[in-house]
C-alpha cells in the first residue's frame, strides 16, 4: 500500500480507523507500531467510543509517539453515558489524551428535539477546551426529517474551538465557501458527484473489516482487491461513477472537481 501511494507521488499517509470498536482488535497497537517503522510522514485518526481503560490509553499514547499527528474522535453515545461518573470518566480520558498532545474532538449525533441537550454537552466539554461536533442523524445517506431550522443551523454553524477553514468548495461563479468540518457540508446538501474527477481510489482507499479494498466508503462497489490477496490503487485520478449521495466524511474530503479549470490533484501532496 505504502509503495503504491509513493508511486502515485505521495510522501505522507493519513491513516483513519473507524467501524466497530477498533481499539478492541488485539492487533491494533501492533499494527500502529509496524506503520511507524516506515520512513514516511504519517498521521493517524481514530474513531472510538473510549471504552478502553485509562491504562490502555496510556499505552496508546506511548505507541503513537512517532506519528506526526494523532487525532482521537470520541463518539459520545448518550444512551450509554447517562450516569455522572461515566460522563466524568469519558471526559477524564479525553483530557489525558489532550494533555499528551493528541488532538481530541467529541462527536455526537443529535436527534430532532435534542438541541438543548447538545448545547449542554458542548458546555460540558467547553470547560476543558475540547470541541464537540454535533452531527445530524442520517438514514441511507440522507438526513432524517424532523429537525427545526434552529437545529439545522446549529449543526451547520458550530465552529467553537475548531479551525473554520478545514474544507473549501468553489462554485461555478468562483465563490468560495469554507467549512469547519465535512459534517457542516453533509448536513445541508445532497452531494452527488457523478461524472466529476475524484481522487478517491488514487489518493485514498478504504479497507473493510474483511480485507476488501475499495475506492471509498460510499463508492464501495468499486473494489480494488483485498489486502490478503493483493490490490491495485488507481494510477491516475478517475471520474466518480457513483450516483449516490457522497455522505461519508472521509470520502467527501478527497479533492474532487467538475471542470479541469479547478483541478485539485496537487492537494495533499
Ligand atoms: S468519494 Fe464520493 S465523489 Fe469520490 S468517487 Fe466516491 S462517491 Fe464519488
């Protein structure tokens, strides 16, 4: 994988881990060790429910020291985090990670009618300067019905403690729009890029739990192989052939453009 990305001209790799609870895979820390043994700039981004003990997170901190940047996206599952002691322990683990130079963010899905609860959650973490990203609930790639305008605005405008310029879109009239997260863009739009040039598959790949390598998460019918038997990354940027809403944050972040006037193939090099 690393050699194929190098061949495509990339000298840095960002690893993203999500799905199930990755930290309970007994090989996870060993895999992180192996990745860091390569002489290449690496970053890592983990989505977790933080259910491992504080002792385990101490080992995680030690085992990720050679990454240029480590980010932990902690999923706040409000249905399991009802008692005060559980909430405090969740926060304690995040503060520990933050104090050890790990970039931390809390993710929470807001259902219609939960705006006040989300504001309280944001305040809870605001005190320790940890950003909270509130997401709208989606079903089949589309945001479910029932949100008020105020709730929608809250999802789209939240930028506290966050870089407000994480993502950029440019429209046909050359207007630029910045977003602090992919979620802001996903929340209010139907994002169909059929026929656009997209760097997914060339600059990024997705690996499922069974080892299948695909172009992306939304475009998973485009199979590139399997990590056990071999796979081939695209050797050039290809058009999107998926007529679905590109609603997955990691897919959406991959540079894509309709007209070659805005070719963004150099982004990320
Ligand atoms: S990442 Fe999105 S835009 Fe790119 S090929 Fe996949 S579905 Fe299409």
